[in-house]
C-alpha cells in the first residue's frame, strides 16, 4: 500500500479551490495551513495501479501549481 505525503502549492489565489478538489479525490487527506498558501496532502492507495490513476488526477488539477513530496513508503 503506497503512502505519500506532499506539500501542495496552489496557483495564486486558488488555495480554497485546490483544497476542495483534493478533498474530493479518493485516497486523499488534505489539511490547509492557517496563514500560508500551502496544503498538506497525504495519499494512501491500496495498490500501485490505483496510485498511478491518482497521480494522473493530481497532475490534471488546474489549481495545483506544484507538489513537493515529503515522505513516501511502499509495502513490498
């Protein structure tokens, strides 16, 4: 089960939209920083195929400027 955490940076002025978009995705937990334009995203998918689909959905979000991975783990 792949588990990853990221700092998610929104396009300027689109923090709330990114928060809503990420919250709507399966296998995602997201928390907004109180006074910064950044979100903490934790993903937990059941398998590599689901992780690939999720990554494709993340890349398609127009409110997402960039993701910086802070942790990654895969059960082998």
